[in-house]
């Protein structure tokens, strides 16, 4: 499968990389965190490691480490902007079995 971006998320990432002036794409992963087990990590992909898995989505490279891929394979990352103060990425992950009450962490 893959980890993909919606067109809105891809446009946001392109804008962020352009403003920053560098970056190969978007690095998406997971870390142990929260009361449910895992939290998402999102950062610029300034380098691609030998064991990274790279997907192309709407012209943006999405870089995922192999350990995280097992938890987020099939995930679609969306970007929503509801107002000037309310915007951000949304994670549509089909692997999530449960999430904590605050929505900050999940289990697979």
C-alpha cells in the first residue's frame, strides 16, 4: 500500500518547504506516546535514509521509516483550514483500533 496526501495536504507541504527554502519532502512516522500507545510525528524530510520507504503523492515525497510504516500503511494525510486560528493536518489511518479521549494517541 502507501501513505498518501490529499491535494490540500500536498499543496500545504509544498508551501511550507518553499517558505523554509529546503527539504526533500515530508517525513511521517509514529512514536511511543500518550495513554493509547502511539502518536504521529510529522517533520521535513531533509534526508532519506537507506531503509526509509518513499512514496510520491501529488508531487510530494512522503518518507516513512519501516517501523512506523507497519502502523500507518494505508494512511491518508489531509490538511484542513477552518479559520485563521484553526488549521492543521488530519490523519485518516485505517489501522487505528482505538484512540485516547483527547485524540493525541492511538493503538493499532
